[in-house]
């Protein structure tokens, strides 16, 4: 498995996790503070997306 494939998998896992947590937080049950949710789920997902997109360009 190449580094590009690993970043793609990482980005997919983090994005899906962030979306699922976001949907649960907004619709069913709010169990996390909003700032905690952003820092733990959304920032890493966006960071991995940026890294993955930079690697796909090179």
C-alpha cells in the first residue's frame, strides 16, 4: 500500500466519522460540547483532506 492510498483511507475514515458524529449531535442526542466536537472530529478530517489533496496534486 502506498502512502497515497493510506492518506486516502485516513481521509475517508475521518470524514465519515466527522459526518456521523455531526449528524448525531444535531438530530438525536447532544453528548459532546461543540468546541470539543470541532477540535476532535472536524479539524483532523479537514487536515487529512488538505494533506491528501496536496499529495494527489504531486
